[in-house]
C-alpha cells in the first residue's frame, strides 16, 4: 500500500530545527552546521523521508539535471567519457539524463524533446546541432557544450583535442617509420573531428612529397571500417600504413587485415588509430594511437557547463586538451632521432 509522503516540515519538527535547515541539509554545497545536519539526517531516517527533487526544481527553477547526448555507444571511448563526465557532475550535485543521438545528422529534433525536461544544460558527445537551435538554447538560457565536435561559427562552447595536430603527428610518425603507401579510413565525412584529422594527415603527406595515398569511408562504424579496409588492401597499390579516424575503426581494420588477408601487423601493414579507447590497450590489439585524455575532457566540459549555468561564463568557451601518441606494436616504430615530433604533451589551450 502507498503511504503518505513525509514532508520536510515533519522532519523539521522531529529534529527541532527550521524547515530551511532541512532544505539546506539536502542541498549540495549549502551551508549547514554539522550538529544540525546530524539531527536532520537522524530524523529523516527515522521518518523515512526523501527530498523531492521535482518539487525543489519548481521552487528554485533549477532541475539540477544535465542532458547528455551520445551518438556512438559501441565506441568504447564514449562510455569511458560518459562515466567520467557523470562523476564530475554528480560531485557538483547534478545528475545526467542520457539520450541516444543521431550519428549522421544534427540532433535538433532530439534536442527539442530534451528541452521539455527542463534541463539546466546540455552536453553533446560526438553529436552536433544547427546554428538555429544553438540560438534557441541561448535565448532560453540553456547552455550547450560540444565534446569532440565543433561548429563552423564557434558560437557553441566546445572541448576537443587538436585534431589537425593529431593527423600531422600520425603522418610524421608513419613517414619516419619508412612507409611508402598510405591509406586513411575516414569517419563521418562532415564531422569536424574527421575533417581535421584527415586534413592534418593528408596535408602533411603532400608537404613531404607523398603522392601514393588513398582514402575510404568507414563512418566511424565497425562494419564500415571493415569494408573500407577490404577496399584499401584489395586495391592495386595496397597501403603499407593505414590511419583510422578512431580506434573503433582501427580495431576492425586490424581484424580484417589479419584474419581475412593473412597479413602480419606491423610487418606487412601498420595501423594507427585515434582515442586510446578501451580495447586499444588489450594485448590482442596493442594499438598505436593518438590519445585523447578522457579525464581532462570530462573535467573541461563540466567546468564550462557549470560556469555557464551559474552565469559566471557568458560567451562561448573553447578548450583544446593536450594529446599524445601512444606507441604500441601495431605500427613500425621509427628511431627517435627520425621522429622529433614525439615530445611532451602541451598544456590545455583555451580560446
């Protein structure tokens, strides 16, 4: 049978304190003495009281809920990032409301639904939004932060790694390893991360006089990357080095190369990824990859969003976290003298 809900006023009477003291006890970050807190918690436990977050949101006009949109659940990088982000927000008294986003288009339709939940802010992981919807969110006072994506207008806050630099880093690493024929497996072609990684990689090859390179599209999926790898390896000039726009695709490329074509990695072909996600560290893959630091990205995204929710930050903020090349056994390792680009990571850059 349903029992009547215990109110904060009943807890206050039982504890011998004011109702506002009860409210402060259950409000993260609020000021309350230790003795008062103990009396309130003891009374609440005896009465079976639980604070009503929905009722509180009606009073404060703050739900303390952040919507998080994720487009690639099968890519281990995003569950890792989601876990870190959730921990950072919970430490500040916020909870996340999770939504599955669109892989190949703007999330505007989904975002219209999200706003119905009266969220305090929105974080998009690997998803984007149109300039029209970003303007609507701004008008409503709902801050938005993109993680691992940017917009052409820079009108929405973002947290990324330096994807152009990452592409250049991989190109120089593979060139120093003595490779001659190169392949690039792209993610979603219109995504900002893919464009920059591809541009950094191919531009460096051209600057170094390389003309023998091919590209294929994997759309950030395992199946797409497998098809792209077959296309590259079966071509007349099969590459002896393949750079994939993320680790999820690089793992698929390794499996196709080894088990369908019988190639030895890295003797016959070197494969490099981007993210340093989960399985990249498994001994069966031991993938050489550009690492995006998950903890730093989550911290930066949470800090920007919370600053905007509190009104401390008004204009869009853009943080570029440091990246580094993690060298493992999936690619030939050049002599250190031939690869001066391998240096200590830089500090985060804000604009």
